[in-house]
């Protein structure tokens, strides 16, 4: 199992290096690995971050950001499967998509009101 995790991390590092994108991995106490990806053009600004489980699958919450640090999307995975409520932020609206076992259950669009 350790070999598999090391292989997955190595493959992600090779992929990130070939794209000149900085990626930082941090082992967490609960057998998860936190991955933080930075924009290729600016290695100080986070593009997305989330977790991999011990099998190397996307797990738990993943958040994507724009260049200004505003959230673009919040997603949830359960062992690599899309699960729960995903939120996509646009300038004037929010799209809410609910997944169950990789299948879309519902889609909502709400106007974003800023006072």
C-alpha cells in the first residue's frame, strides 16, 4: 500500500513538474494527503486544494480558486466518487449541483445578490 501511495505521489509530482505547476503534498493524521496546487504562472497563488485518501483517490472537500483568491468551486468526493453538494461561483450567480454516486441528482441556479 505504501508503495502505491508513493507511486501516486511521484506521478503527480512528475505531472506537475512537466506543466511547471507547483504542488505541495502534506500527510495528515487521518490517512489523507492534502494537495495544494498553485497557478503555473504564479507559484504563490493557490489554484486548488483538497485531499487524496490512502488509495490515492480524490476524497473529502476540494476547493478551486481564481487568480484573485476568490472561490470558484467547492466539491466533495468520497473515494474518488462525486458525492454531495457541489457549488460553482460565477460573478452574478451560484450554481448548486447535487451528486449521488457520480450521478447528478439536482441542479439549482441562484442569483448572487451583493449589497
